């Protein structure tokens, strides 16, 4: 997914129409957004901030809108979890994910008995 597609999805999820509205919501300026699109690279700090803002969007209102395919309602991830998810999603090879999963399943087996 390109940065443009990610930002367009974010705008749609948050009911925003323009990059200017998105910039205001993110408390940045449109030039930053234009730069991310041009480089097709969303800086990690902004990816994490958007992820945290999604949590606020999901949990911050009585009327909740949830989007995506891996939603966990009522679960509040912390900054370290978000960072780990980001790193796995963007940098982990399939083999690394498989090895990590196997190790975690072994730990789970020991803990759960």
C-alpha cells in the first residue's frame, strides 16, 4: 500500500475530505504530508502517531466506528506494542515471523501448561 493509499484510507476512516483537513487533525502542515507522498515514505513517528490516534478515534466516543480486519475492542495497546507491530509489519521476513511465532507458542505452552 502506498503512502497516498494509507493517507486516503485514514481520511476516509476519519471522515476527512482533504489533505489539509488531515494535516490539521495530525497537528502538522500539508507540506509534510506532500513530502511523505512524494517520497512514498511515512516517517515512523507519524505512523505511530496515526496508530495512536486511531485508538483515540475508536475508544474516545460513545458512537464508535471500527475499521480494519484485526480489531480488538476494549484492548488498549501501549506504545511499545505499537512499535513492535510496526516493525514486524514493515521489516520482518516471513521466516523471522515464523520463528518468532514458534518461540511465543512454546512460551505459551509452558505458561498455560
